[in-house]
């Protein structure tokens, strides 16, 4: 009864911008990975903060769940609706509100994608650096504290979000942070909402830090005899203070999948893909130094790219690795997972993971943001085979336990959602209960993306 009342109320001010069509509900109930369909009861398409506030107020009165939606690229079921409710799709809130070149910041609505923002910024000499691979919305990227290939130099969303406008669980509109580059003024509410996965409120506006476009950019790919050799080269590079813009690992299985998918001809060996930003002289010097380090660890087959089209092709290959891996086993389901560990332990953790998967008979290609100690596995399985399903889940669990044993975290960038919920107490102990207390204080009726991130309520 409550949900129909809310849908009727939303229709009075959204009109046709609230939908209950089966196709739209299924679209907003899907996952990029292995999770089953979990559709909402309706999808709302607001065009302003005021409309978002009215949506949340209506849901609050009737205790109806509210789930935010960007473009649905999250990997741990953050945007699915296991308890039904209203999905708030931000695709119509996609305006770049103000670019301030002198201060190197920008204010945008949450439905703006990272690629659209950077296209708009091209003439300014500025760019937004966080690159998770997918063309995600900036609101979704903030909500999941996204990072990616450039985090090793420019940081994650946490370091690049200056201020937010948020609609809270009561429908109140608040602002957090400011455009100042530092503050000692109270709790870091911006940091609290960045990474909250929509469990505390809906982000309706973001002010983001921008970077100057580098004078010179050079990208390269290099093969290594083993994952250990590749990671050792990364560690030496970081310890020497050489500032890399990106440094990515692809293992043999990933290389083979990418070759078949994109027509590339990389040797069947672990590879590093890297990029340097800076002046012409600086990039040349960094490239030469890294080349010597890589050679000392068995690196070979360097291919440097300075033309934009060649660099773009290289990174498109990396960003398409997940799709290449999926294509390598047509019809298979994929459990995509990630962990992050101190970089000195990364090679051991990856090698132990590879041995574990081989022993378990699981096909699980690995790619990683190795400059951050973060890596991903795509565990392939037949979801009609209960034995395979059980084996894949057990392998994923061992991967998490391995990361925690080395002082790491259960997820470096995919987030928690539903997929990593059962590991949170193991990592955070009583700190997880404190997260639940914050959720209780800010969302006492538990309407904001319920069932995700924090301890479940009865």
C-alpha cells in the first residue's frame, strides 16, 4: 500500500518521469557482475535538488527505500534494490554548473560522467584525474569513493572532492565542505558522505578539484618474466620517488584475453602498463630511469607511446580487460573482486592467490593498480554448477583473508555494497558497529539504500 501511495505522490510533480515499466525496472535492477536481478518498484528521474528532496520526503513519510543510480557500473550490487523501493536515476541532472579556472575547481551535478566533464574542460588546460575505467557518473564515483589507474599520482575521489550538496534521509538539503583547499572546521562531513554508497543521503551537487593538463605524456608497456619481477620494479620505482601517473599490472591470462579481444600482440607474459606526466625533459628523464629499473628486474620489449592516439589505444586495451576476460569464456558468470595490501606484500599476495586458483581449478585472470597495492580478479564459473559456485566463493573468501593477514583491506576500490558486507566486521571490528550507529543517527528509518555497507537491521 505504501509504495503505491508514494508512486502516486511522485507522479504529481514528476509526471512521466516516474516509471514502473518492466524494462526500466529490470535495467535498474541489474548488476555488471554475478548478482541476480534485484529491481526497484519504480524509477524516478529528477531534474533538480528540490525534486530529489521531495522524492526523499515522500519516501520517508511511508518508510520506502531510496536507492541512487548513476549509470550502474558499480560491481558489488551497490545500486540494486534487494528490498524494492524507489530508484532515483540522476541521468537528467547532468549539468556542469561552473568551472573556475583560477581556482582549479568545478561544480557539477551528479549525473555528469567523467568523460563528459573532461571533454568540456579540454579548452581550459585543466582535467579531472580520477579514472576508474568505466565512464561512471561523478555522483556515483563519489558515493563509492572511486579510484582507478591514476590514483597513484592524483589520489582517489576522497582527495578530489572539495564539497558536496546532499539530500539527507529526512529530505533536508545540506552542504558539506567548501572550496577552500584546507580547513580545521569541525567534522569532515564531506569525507563521511564520500564512500557512504548512498546509505546516508543522495549527492545532488559536487565541487571537485582539477589538475593542469601536463605538458608531456608518455605511456609504455613492458613484459616481465614473472609477477614478482614486475611488482619488484614497481616497488623500486616508488621508493626512488619517481612520480608515475599510472602503473598497471596484467597477468598472463589477462594478456591472452586482451590479445584475443582487441587484436593486440603482447607476449604471453605478465606486463606493466605505465604512464608519466610532466615536462618534456622530466618525462624523458623519468622514462629513462624506469627503463633501467625494469631492465634490472628482467623487463623487456619496451614500447613507448607519446602520440595521443597510441596512448589512448594502450589504455583502452587496459580498460577493456574486464570485457575481454568475460569474452574469453562465453556464457560464464564472473565474480569480480578486489583487495588492497601494503605494496611490499603485493607480489606475495598475488602469487599466493594465483597458486590458490590453480590448485582450485578456477580460471581467474588478474589485473591490478599495482602502484597502490590494489589488484582485481575475475573468477569465472558456471552458475548452474553448485560445486563451481561454492569453489569460487571459497576462493574469494580466502583472497580476502589473505589480504587482511597482510595488513590490507577487503576492497581497494570496488566498495562494499552487498558483495563484501560479510567481511566488514572481520576488517573493522567494533568500528563497523560505529558505522551502524552513524547510519542509525542520520537515517533512523533505514530508508537510504538499506541492507548495504553497514550492519543489517532487523
